[in-house]
């Protein structure tokens, strides 16, 4: 018992005498028993540390260059993304404007073609009317006599060669593709005519592109009464 107590009171590493409440040897700092190390670890965990982060910043050229390189890379990426976004938006706006202008041009061309087609139909019908009645419709009769027999024509006279064999049109285009009335005018007592569309601006002029007229009358033709 005495040997064990003596052995327990001395350090196993250096042989110095130990107090009964010591866990480490004051001479060599060796643990007194095997369980004291674990107890010290547990005690260290519960002890508040006094360590504080070092606020000193050490300048490193390599680190500084890396930071600047990353910053430049971010700036280039943001600039590239911004330019790409601007180009996409500008392209979308340009495409929309081009598409809108193209649709507008297509509608304009379609209306102009429709106006020319109507004028050609009216001209052909007026020529057939003249071939039967020996004159063009009067200003009072207008274009309606191409689909409806004029009241002034005497169909019951067998000797009269002026016979209306209409209708000369199935559907009379009374208005042009822009919603304006076709203007019909005859002169020289029914020997000439002209039909004019007021066009997109609603202003009919003698040199209008949307105008059709009869062929000039030769001097050998005799004038006819309306």
C-alpha cells in the first residue's frame, strides 16, 4: 500500500513528487494519470478562449493582382452582358419596325392593286355599254346604269339601235379601297369619260395614278346626244 501510494504521488516521467490534486507534473508537464488528459481536454472545451483575430493586414502583390483581375473580369462580364442586352432590345425594336413597315407597304400595294383592278373592270364595262347604247353613261346616270337599265333608254323601239344588254357588271364597286366614292365624269355628250379614285390621300387630281379614261375621239366621229 505504501509503495503504491508513493508511486501514485510521484511523476512517472521525471520522478518528482506530486500533490494529490495535481493532474500534471509541474516539472515536465506530463499527465499524472491516463484519465487526466481527457479531463484536461474537456476542461479546455468549457474554458473561454482569449484568442482574438489579428487585425493586421499583410500586403501581398500577388493577392492584390488577383483581386484586381477578378474585378476587371466582373466588369468585362457586366459590360458584355449589358451590350448584349442592348443589342437584343435594339434588334427586337428594329425587327418590329421593319415588320410593321412591311405590313403597311403590303396593305398599300394591295389597295393600289385593288383600285387598278376596279378601274379596269369599270372601263371594260363602260366600253361594252357604249358598244350597245352608242354612248357612255351621262353624268346623271352615272355608273349605276352598268348594273341597272337607265330609264331614258327606249327599248321598245325596234328601229332604235341603242339597246341596253346589261348588266355589264355583277357587282358595282361604288367605293375605292380607301372608302371614297369613284368619281365618274363624261364629256362631249357622252363621247368620252373618265373614272377617278381619290387615292389614299382622298385628293383626286387630273394626273392621278388611279385614273382611267376613254380613248381620244377622232374628228371623223359624229357627236351623240345624251
